[in-house]
C-alpha cells in the first residue's frame, strides 16, 4: 500500500517485488491513521519495521511533522498564521531553539 499524506490518498500496489519503507500489521496501521497521536504511539510501541533504503530518514521526518500536527502547530501557509502557532511558540520560546538544535544534530 502506498500512502500519500499530501494528497490524502492511498493505493494498493500489485507489484510483489516492491520494497516497502515500513512494514506493520493492520491494527497498528489503523490506529496510526485514526488517532492524532497514532504516529507517536507507534514510535513508543515499536509495532513496525523499517525495511527500505533511506526509510529511517523518511520515517523520522514524518514523525516530526506528525508530532507538530499533534501539538497543533501547523506548517501549511494557510494555517501557519493561526493564533495557535503563535501560542505554541510563545509558550515554548525558551526551550524551542534548544530542541530544534538537538533535532538537527540528530538528523545528520
């Protein structure tokens, strides 16, 4: 199955030789898609397996985006001016630069 979060689509792949980035059973996959904290729960429970080349980097980027969404910090330009983003930054202003620097160091 190929899932595209940008266009809110998914498709079933018929190629038996295709290599997936992530393998998981249907129950954690369903939980991931139906709960706003589903991605964080998957990371905690480790009910998945990264298999494709470069899948760790891709998975990590998705986890960051889903964590921001769960915290109601939106990256879309139409939502980024929302007052919730300002509240998020204001309440975390003192620790946000340290967290961002830490995450960037980890991504190298």
